[in-house]
């Protein structure tokens, strides 16, 4: 989600563009190997939107609670943590801890890693003019106690990536690599600012309108492209992203991961129900298929953020090797699609859908009382974030 005002605003709120996703299977995923206790580690990428949980084919609402949040939930030490930092018991919704009034003009996505929640905030005058930046704040995941805080520079755009005890932070002046065990900066890489960041275990992939690929050891630029419009999804051989061409055509593009060579492009403007006024979500990769939501929303001024409504769009399935369109479903989605045991889950206005991955046929839907703005599976339940800004509900089905 990006392009046009609403889509950029919504993306910032629910943190859908907070990270580039990684490989499809838990046993191949470097993040899952690195931190198997929490496969939904926001900030560390959400893999490819594919999760190994067991959800009911006849779901019912288990509990709900009100909260505030600027980003989708994360899981941490058997807790569901909202942002700003409030932790709930996933079994019953009971509040376990709340860090209270933590201030800050901007709150960025939280990241969980080895018992610690990493978070950052900025106090300042506006974009690019921040006076105080606390880029690395460490909280005990079980208690919410603040353990440590440190500033590195100006701003932090989309949270951080932590891999093998190294924190990679996208600041306004580039990427900083910080060794968490030795407490020292390893390298800085400039030349681009503000983007989602991920890795396949070999290189760093940083999105900033284009895509910058860096050596993990020293930050050296390996290759870059300027044509993608959002973060990408990393597969074994390719990285997939959406793009906007010079003649305003929208589509999906596949790059060879090692060189940046274009493998294929697929324009979507010819698909029934497509609107040039919409945008595309992050891409889910499962086995040999790509899934993406086409989001067409009402655009409401940021000064009156009381309602955003899906007014069109759909969900598309493409062949990951060729870009061929396999099926499309004309629903009005609000979220990225996520894959759980060959079923695709998509949130919309007052509804969540379960679709068959092979055909796009609806398996079931469940009506809820507000817009579904994010979906997070955990402990064989599906956590739905409803609404935006200060009117947030966390609703759990199973």
C-alpha cells in the first residue's frame, strides 16, 4: 500500500510497509531459524505472509478488547503487544502490562527478538527536522520494563531488522548496523533514506522508492533499481514487488535476486474491476504462487480520519515463475492477504474472508463490527485489528 494519500496514510498506520517479507517456509526462513519462538516478529519481516497455524473452518469470536495502536500487533513471549506498548494475554485478552505515557511525536513498529522488545520514538519539529531520536529502546517482553535506550542519528523510518544479534536501522541518513552484544556500530551506509529493510541471510534489501541491495558485512552497495514503488517479497531466486510505469500502468515485477535483472513483468490494468486510483498491498508468496490485494479506498482528508472504506478492488493470484494471472476475486479488501494452510485470509469493511488459494473461491466469511485493518495469526487463533487511530479494537477468532 502506498501511492495516493489514503493508501500512504493507511500503510503508515498499520505498518504494512514496515518490512520486506522473506522466504515461504518456516524451515527455510532465516528469521524463523534465528528466532523460532515468535514467527510474527513485526519489524523483523513477516516472512512472506505465510504462517504455520491451525485455524478453524467454522470460526467464532473468542474475545475482544479496546486499545490504541498505530501498527499491527506483534507476538512476544506468549503475549500480544500493541503499539504504543501494551501487552495482552492471547488466551483471554487480559492486559498484562502497559508502559504508560511514553510520549514521542512518532511511534515506529516494535520488533521482538530473544525476550526483548525493541522500539523507537522521535520527538521533534517535523519530517527531517527531529531534534531527539531514540532509535533503540529495549523493553523486557514479559514485564514491559524499560532496560536501555540509545540514539544513533536523525529518525528511524520503519522500525528495525535484527538478525544474528545485529540490529539494522534505516535512518534518514542511511542504514546503521549495530552489534547488540558488543554494543558498537559496525558500519554505516549512506546514499538513501527511509525504507523497509530485510535479508535472505546473505544480503540486505532496502526499499526507498527503488530497491538497494547491500553487503551485510560492510554495507557496500551490490546493486539497485529505481522502478519499484514499494517493498518487495523475497523468494529463493527472485524478489517480487509492485511497480508503476511511466505511462501509469500498475503491475508486479520479478527481479533476479543476485543481479537485479528483470525476470518478468505483469501489468494488471486489464484485469476486470481494476482501478488506476487504487494501489497494491504487500505480496504474499506461497510455494509457486503470489497473492496481492488491490486496494481501492475512499480518500478522506487526514484532518478527519474517522472512516476509510474499501470501495472496490480485489485479490489476485499470479504464477511466481511467469507472472501469469491464475485467478482474481472481486472483493473490496482492506489488508494484505495472508496464507495459512493453503487458505488465504483477507480483511475488508466489517468482514474477514477465507479464500481457497488454488481457485479464489470463498470458503467462509465472518462479519465483524468495524473495518479489519490487519490480520495476525498466533497460537491457532486469528487476531484482527479493527479500526484506526484511537478507536482500535483487538478481536480474536478461533
